[in-house]
C-alpha cells in the first residue's frame, strides 16, 4: 500500500513539475479533512506519512475519570491499558484510527481536496516560472480552438490566444507551429493562466531581436514600436555607434532581415524609422511615405504639432483611412496635424489681409518666416511682430535663435519681403478710388436707367461710352476711369491695355472682394444695400453696352 502511494506521488511530481513535499502535504491535508468528517474529531485528528508505513491517522484524546464525549475523551482505565500505568488523568494520548473506516464519502472528499491542492500547487509553480517571462517570445503548436480562442501548446502547459489578440487575415490550422509573445500570467484559480498574443508590438520587437544581431547585442536600440496588426507597423531605431546605420542594419542585405519578419507576420508592412530626440525631426521621419516640407510645434504642453507637405504629398502623408498619420502619432507621442502648403498659404494670406486692413501689427505666429519655437525665443528678446523682425540685424538673429549666419539672413530676407508686400498693398489701397464716389456714380446711373425703362425719358446715347462695344467684342479691359471720362466728353476715349480692371472688377474690389489673389485690399465699410446697388448698376451698364 505504502509503496503504491509512493510511486504515484513520484509520478505526479514528475508529470506536473511540482515538489514532492508539496504533494505529500496535500495528501495529508486531504486525508485529515476526510477523517474529521468521518470520526468527528475536530482539530484533534493528525495524519502522518512514512515511506515505510505509508499514511497513519491518529486522534488525540484526553484522559478523564468519567467520559462525557467519547470522540475527544478517554477513561483512565482504557488509557492505562493502552499507554501503561504511568498515565494520569489529564494526559493526552494519540490513538490510531483505522483507514478502512473512512468510507466512500470520506474518500471522495479526500480526492477532491487532493486534486484542488495539487492544482493550486501546479498553478503557483507555473506562475513562479513564467511571471518573469512576460514579453518573451515563445514557440508553440496550435492545439485546438474554443469559441474563437486558440489554445497553444507550449510543451509542458497550455496557453490561450484570445480572439482579440489574433491578427486579422491570419489563418491557422491545428498542429501548425506558431510564435507568440507572453502578455499575462495569472495566479487565479479560474480561467487560463498564461495569455499570449500575436498583435502586441512586443512581438515585433522580439522578432527584430532574433533577426538583427545588432539589436540583440545592444548596438542598435529599439526606441518605440506601434502596429495595426495585419496591415502596417512602424518601428523607431537608433544606433549607439556612429558607424552603424540603424535602418540599414534592420533591413539587411537586399531586405533579407525585414523580409523574414514580414513573412512571419503574414505580409504585414513594416516601416523602419530612424529615431531622433528632436520631436520635429522624428515626426518628419515617421511619415516615411511622404516628403515633408516643414514641421511646426504649435503647443508644447499638449504635445501638438503641424506637418506641412505639398498638395500632391497630402494623401501619402495621411495614408489609407488615416493609417499613416495615426501610426506616426502613436510612434512619436505627439498629436500630428497634416496640412498642405497651399492651405497654409491661404490662411496666412487671409490673416495678414485682416491684420493689414485693421492696421494691427502682424505677429510672428501669423507668418511662416519662423517656427513656433523660434517665435517664442524672439518674443523673449522683445521681437514680437514682423516689423520688429524686419528691423533686426543678422547678428542679433544668430544670437537670439542660435542659428547659422545663412539661416539668419534667410529669415531676415523673408521678413522684409513680407513687410514690403504689406506696404505695397497698403499703398495700392490708398491710391484706389474711394468707395463712396463709386456708390454715388452707380446710384446715378441706376436712376437714369430706371427712368428710361419707365418711359419717362428718351434713351441717351451718351450713357454708353464711344468705343465700349468694340472694346467688349475685342476683349479689351475697360476701366472705371475711362468710362467716366467718356461720359464727360463727346470725344471717343482710346482704351489701352494699361487699364487693369473692368467696372465690375473695380466695384468688387472696393467692396472688399478683390478678384486678384495677389492683391490684398482692405475692405471699406459698405453696407449690403450699397453693394446691391453697385451690382444692379453694373448689370444695367452691361445691358446698355450690349
């Protein structure tokens, strides 16, 4: 009996990989619980194990003169028969109990307790072995599928690959070899104890460590990694040695290293990015599919930046369904807003037009002359707007911004160009005909047309300037000034190519809606009624001319 139990204990220890003493203690506790239930001995029942005699059950009873509880007490006469004449009242004697009297119910109870204790010991042993292996790449085999989850055989135990941790587009068959990364080890008695993943970024990092020796020995370091499993991933690397190209080391000869990883991930595209401690440079590198013109940090505290690209690069920078910029945002750790160069120019033009019209100074943040960080540095040195920047010297810019002489000259040149363009626009707006005169003239023309339409006056041939019809047919621009001179004199007025606008264009310009995008004109204060009159007069004049 004892030999059979000992052999079973050894087999159980080897199979489950647990300590022999833990199994023996579990057996003793299970038998003790069953004996308490059978003999009602309370805490007085003891179980001992010996490799020679096996399991022994004994109960402790107190020697008394008169027995009140036979389960816990023993008479003095019985005690002296069992223990000798030296036994006295109050002594405690251990009396052996027969194992055969446990019965079927007690044996079943002992079995359940034993299984639970062994299961807890196994789980605790697994926890101690694998808790330090979280994030490690392991090999296994697909064992079976349970409600969408995959059970992976790791050799000595099973792990679960939840459906949420399975990469889209991957198909696995039972018995197929699979590589996974350990993501969680649980000590709870319910549920799977080891959870693995195929979607974790750590899987990509471990694969690069296996394929790239420079990463394994620490020459090249992985700084960050993000994935959209099954579609695209980005990994940022940096080299600790100047002579080692981190991106080239990861790509390998003719792409051999990265292609092996792509095959393991079933065709997932991988972008290898060179890491930089400068966020703007890192952001430009992370958008590897597009050519970046400029990166501007708009909010340091909230980690926000703008990336400016050409119109033809906008879709590449954003990516399919925003995938490229979404991965770049996660990789860099900054909120990235992709904008086109044309959009920025339109916004700057509108902002500067409004500021010029109101006479307000143009702040540095409203231009593209300097970056946001450079603008903050200039403000700290008292250079708050574009005029102050235009009057700054090159040496001051080198000192304020810590830039090279060429960069300082470029910034100063651009600032002075902006100021010059603004001054030209202001001068052009001052030389134009006041809007009130245009309104009065158009009101008079409109009234005259109304009288003619009502039949109160005869048609006036002088209302159309001589030569106007021919000019319209030839496509020659006709200016408001030429039209005014034609009405004042009966002599034909020669039209020249120098007249820049037609009447309609001049009216719209005075109303603050310049048709030429390169001219910035402040909008006079003209009411909606006056503008409507201007448009009506223009239409009437065109009708008369035709």
